[in-house]
């Protein structure tokens, strides 16, 4: 996410970071580079102008030129301005109402609205510990109704049935009546989408809104459409009293222009971002954390939160005890670690949240395809070979390569890397772990 913007901005700032003193001329040069980076990332022109004016006013003044560490001061100014642009504070869901709290999901067809409805239902159920009901008012697409039913069962929330012969307003009113009767706390309404904004669509969703008076009206938009995402959000905001935006498919959006533009253009906060196809790939939107990622400083807080939720603590503890006791780290353990990594969204998701450490295009050197290949190689080994990799010689290597669809040199490379990893793990045996830890204390 935001890789293009991140690379361009960090390169622009890095160009002045080695200079002990900044002048008005080289600050203006850096601002030109920042302008190009924002425009190439498809950030809306009014937003680009606003960002540059605010940065320029602070940077060309006394604040940067006379500071002891001018490049660091410049980074802070850029950081603070971007945070201000994307919303400042985190905008939480407002569920402070007598149950059921109704959330209306709006958006164009193809934006991922139905999937996002299910993802949000799961998040509210798991994180906020509330009982959730979902209902589809999309009477034009039977497949959308069925999709929501399947997803509702998958995430373990209540599904209220509907069909194409009913009127949307009748469907949602019946769903809310059922929620009251069953003491359900939150109702999510998935509405019909169109391929473009039209009057019929707006009239229908306005009628639903008037009938249910939702506490939250969230606009779901595909971030990969860039300027179109911002323009569509603006069009909906003029018809509906939106309370927030959910950006979907941000894992495929290298530019990030929509994320930096939608708040300014609509005046509505981004509340969540969809980060993948999995049902748990929906993250709360924290402006400061997103900007930290854009500027190559990582997002350790979100990474820690994901680790807490998704890592199997029992397996992790068992592996740690095994290593401390000196029982060794084998390929079966390595495979387990790859699966844990996969549960967190893969290596690309991890790298997205780690500081880039000044390594450009690190995602091209280490990627999920590489780990898929490694897992395939390990799966082609027998249990004995996984526990005792030294057994893997000539004919065994050929058999493993054939079974996993790779070359023998790929198997050799994995075994060599694994041997290096085993040597590193031996440092954690017994008291050596405490000795190693003391160096950092």
C-alpha cells in the first residue's frame, strides 16, 4: 500500500537529509519533488496545493533553516501536514445509541461493498463484542443477497433473509424489527450499487436512509480508482449525510491518492481500510500510522495489534521452549512459522508495517511468492526429512524438486539458508538466550 508515494516522498526528503544546513533554494527544490510525488500518486490537485502551501509556510520560515537538525525538522513538518490532511485523530464508529445501532453501507457496484459489510460485521462482533445482524437490500442482484448470507454464516453473525420480490424499505424495516425483538445491538444494511451514480439509485438509498435513520452512513469506495473514488464520494456526500468512508482494495493501491484526498474533498473521515481479500482484512484507519507508513517509518503499533490477534500463542510458546531446551529448530518448525506469517497477511503486509531502513524496493527482494515456493518444497519432504534435513542428498533432492515443481538449485538454496538459520537458533539454547538478552538491557 502507498509504495509509489512512499518511495517518491522518502527519496525527496532523503536528498536533503545529508546536508548540515538547508537553504530556501534547496527547500524549494524538495517541495517541487514532493509536489511531483503527490501528483503521480493521483492526489487531488486542490489537496496538493494545500499541502505544499502549508509545508512551505513552515519550512521556508525560521523553523527549518535555523534548526539544529533541519532535515529531521522538515520530515516532522511533512509528517504533521499529511496527518492533518488525512484526518488528524482516529474516527471511531459511533454506536452510542439505544440498540439496535443501524449502519447503512453505500457505494457503487464493484467497490467490494457486500464483502466489506461482512468484514465490518466480523470486526464489530470480535473487537467490540456486540451482537450483529446483516441484511441485504440489493433486490437487483440475487447473487449479492446469497453472497451476504454465505459470508454472514462464515463470520458468525445473524443473517436476515431477503429476496428480489420485496421492496428495499420493507426489507430494512423488517430487519430492524427483528433486531429489536432479538436484542441485537448492531444492524448492517448492504444496499444496491450501480456502475455509476444515477438518480434512481440515489432516490432509493435516500428513501432507505429516511426510513431507518442510521447512526452511521458509510461510503465504500475502491481506492484503486484514484480520482474517481474521490469524485464518487463527493457525489454521494451531496445526496446522503455520510458519516465516514471505507477505502477498499488498498493492498493493490500503490499510489494512495484516494486516501490523501477523500477527507479534504468530502470533509468526511476515513474510518476503515480494506487490506486484502480475507474476511479479517479490514483495519481501522489511523491517520498517524498511515502517514508513518507513507514516510517509510513503518507502523509498529498496528503490527503488534495484529500479532496479538492472529499469532497462535500456544504454538509460539512451544517453539520457544523447544529452542531454549536445545532440541533444535527443524524444517517442520520453519513451515509452522511460514503459516503464522501467512495468517498475518503474508510478508508483504509485514514489510508494509516495518520501517524501510533505507532499503529501496525491498518488497521486490522478499515477497510472498518466494515463501509459497519454500512451503511447497517443505511439503514435498517426508516427515523424517523435515526433522533431519542432513538426510537430504542427491536423489532425495531431485525427488523433492520434482514434487514441488522447482529446480534442484532451489532446494539447495533453501537447505543452505536453513542451515544458517539453525546456527543462529543455537545462540538461544539454554543460558545463551539470557546472555544475548543482557546485551540489549
